[in-house]
């Protein structure tokens, strides 16, 4: 697999791990070490101390309690830095006061972070993320990719999946642009790239059961070619499912995917072609980390990151599909 030209390739030189010291964040820390080592990036470990979470006792003493908690957080950060240094990763820590979502986004902007990593811990599939509204805000508003480590990813060791990088798309403008990150990480890990599109079960077993997947596969190959990333031809697959999230997760699980890549809309996950519930369900049900990249709408172009993908709009892919079916 050939590497793309340096000026066309994404860069993960500066990586941020936002932690709350939970078990989910612990798993995300292992992933952060793995990614930092892989791309030779430096790591910043951030904890936001929200004093609003500390109950103020009626008898006073809250300042002593808060100081004790801050010291415990600082000690925990020091331990993480020591582990990262021992693993050969350049690491520094930050302890900030404030609202978690705002502080994380500010640090991402001020320190020009290339990749944010967070953990999730939703016991019932997709109801909540470990940071609750914080994670939602980061996923929607971050100007860099966000790598989320869900509750089904191994807790006590780095990701042991050795399969492909899976890029799931429905050809919407906000999803297809994320293929560049999938291709980059495919190159970095020397893993094959799988491009996947989910078709409704109503098409399975019908007269178009063979035609539609072939058309979709051709469209996926064209998408990968149009991306401008120098890679070997990816595996382009279509799968059937009544629920997109489960179909994507099942495909990734069957192929022991090491990473899932999705594109979402920057304005609101609720308005995205990968809706909030689908995105969250994929994140929390996947047995591998999930990288999301939020983009602006198709009608309102936003400033492209380094090496951004230029693709044709979904309308052309849809029209191509309709024409081929009619023929």
C-alpha cells in the first residue's frame, strides 16, 4: 500500500486524550498510546475539574474537599504521563477548571490538536456517552477528528483486532469526505481498507439483489479513486440490514476491524445523514474504536483541513445508481 503525498495526507502530530479517570477513559488511554506510537505523535492528557460536581457540605469544608480532589486528579495525571513516557510517547498533562465540553474544545483549538480521543461508557447501547452532553458537543463541534473508544473495546489492553479499517458511507457529502482519514490510517497500520454501504433488506433476495450491490460497489470504487489518496484498491462491500448501525457493527465484528470511520454533520448529529442514534449506537456497540469527522453541510462549504477530500455530491452517485437500475 503506497503512502499518499505528504501535502495531501492528514496529520496526527498532536493528539489529545480527554479523561475523567473512569474505566472507559482507561481504555481510551491505551488506544491513545497505540495511536501516538503508530503515527509518532505527541500526546496531551487533559482532565477538566468541574467544581460544580462537588457537593457543598452545609457545615463548610468544601474548599478542603475540592483541594483534595484536585490533588488526586493531578496525581492521576502524573501517573498517566509516566506510563506514556515509559511507552516511548512524548506526553504532557493539563488540569483545568471549567465546563468540560467548552474546555476540551478550547484546548483543541488553542493547541491545534489533530486528533481528540475520548471514552464512552453507555451500559444500554447508545443512551449516553461517558461525558454525556460533553461528548456530544465534542463530536459535533470539534474541528479535528474524534476517536471514541466504546464500552465493548477491551478494557485492559490495546485494541487486539487485526482486521481492516472500515469506512462506512451512504455517499452523503458529509460522510464521503471522511474517506481520507480512513485511507490514511489504513496506510499507517498497513491494514486493508474496506468501504461499506448498507442497503435495505427489502432489496435482499429480490430481482435487484445482484444488480444493486454491484452498482454500489462500482460507486465505492469510484469514490475511493476520486479521493486522490494513493492506495491499493480497497475492498468495496455492500451489506443488507434493516438497522444501519447494527449492519455496520456486524460487518466490522465479522471482519475483526481495528477501526471504524464515519462522517457526520458539524451542525447537529440530529440533522446528520448519520443521525445521532445511529452514530451513538455504532460507537457503543462496536468492538473497535470509532473515528468520526464532523463537516459542514453540502450547501455551505467550510474550510477544508489539510489534504481534504474533494468529491462529487451524492446526487451524482444517486443518479448513477438510478440510471443503472433502469437499464
